[in-house]
């Protein structure tokens, strides 16, 4: 009895189904008194079993897995949306002020309601060929203010960012995981500096490199997320266009 209790429910179910099948075949023999035909059909059913396994494993299981993957990606896109709402969009808007190639990037990423999948494909190709550069130095008061504000903002969002990293769905999205790690690294670099306004020149160069890494990853993920909104949530896509961090004339209010 102890052995039976230790069995998993799947094993118990399997044993029950085998016993039930044997009982039904036995009942068939008793009712129709035709052992030869019963064993004939057992042979036919057994011969068809590999095809049944093929259908279940390769077709049905594949369809179920694909559906589960779609659900997982949908949940992950919700996580990405929360990231951009809380951190990503504002950070992108701030970073564009220190990008010497801002005008070039803006021309690529001025997304509007008329964009199609071809426009997104073209934009993706163009941003892949860009060298992202952020210029931050100690003599520029705006640079210092940006670093101080970003430090305060990211440290204040630590729990939120940690919650994102704990999401198991991130295993399906390597590029977004890489972005989160880059943001965490940037936050820790800033957090370990007590006085950001009094750093060596070489250290400002180092922080510029960390910032540029975050900037490039942010742009790529933002563009992917915008395409997802266009294809699935037109009303969210409309809001995202009106808060586009690369459009200096963008405003959330609808005037026409």
C-alpha cells in the first residue's frame, strides 16, 4: 500500500486506464464470444499506436507549445510595456540630449500612424548600422545633472527593476534581459560614486560608455515594442507615438 501511495498521479492514471482497457476487452469476449476478432482488433489498435503517438507528440503537442509560447510572449510584452512606462521612455528622452547623432536617429524613429511592418523593418536595418555615442563630461552642468537625476531615479526604481528580472518569462527574451542587466550595471556604477560632480576625466569617459550601452539597447527594444503595439494595441500605439522620446514636437494632447 505504501508503494501505491508513493506513485505519482500520472502512474496511477496509467495503471487505471490499462486495467480498464483490459476489462473492456474481457467484457467484449464474454458478450460476443469471439476471441479471434477481439485479438484482431487489439492487433489493429496496437499497429495504429505509433501513428497516434506521432499525432499527439508532433502535432498536438507542437500546437499546444506554440500557443503557450504566444501567451508567454504576450505576458513578456506586458512586462516590457511596464518597463518603458516606468523607466525606459523617460530615460530615452533624457539620453537623446547627449547624443551628438540625435538628429540622424530622430529621422529614422519619427514613427507615425501610417507606419507599416516594412517601415519598421527599414528602421531596424538602419539603427543596426549606427554607432551609439553619449558625451558626458564634468564641465557640462547638464551632464552632471543628468547623472545625478538618473542615479536617484534608478535607485528609487530598484525594487521594480528587480521584480522584472525575477520574471521567468525573461528566459524567452535575451535582448530585453541584456537591457535590464545593462541598466542595473549603470545604476550600480552611479550608486558607488558619492560625488558625481567631482570625478576624474577618465571616469566620465567610462560612464559615457556605460550610458551609450544602455542607450543602444534601449533604442532597439523600444522599436520592437512599438511594432508590437502597432500590430496588437492600436490605442496604446497612438499614445506611444504622442510620447515618442525622439520627436521634439510630440505632445500627448490631441489637437485635431
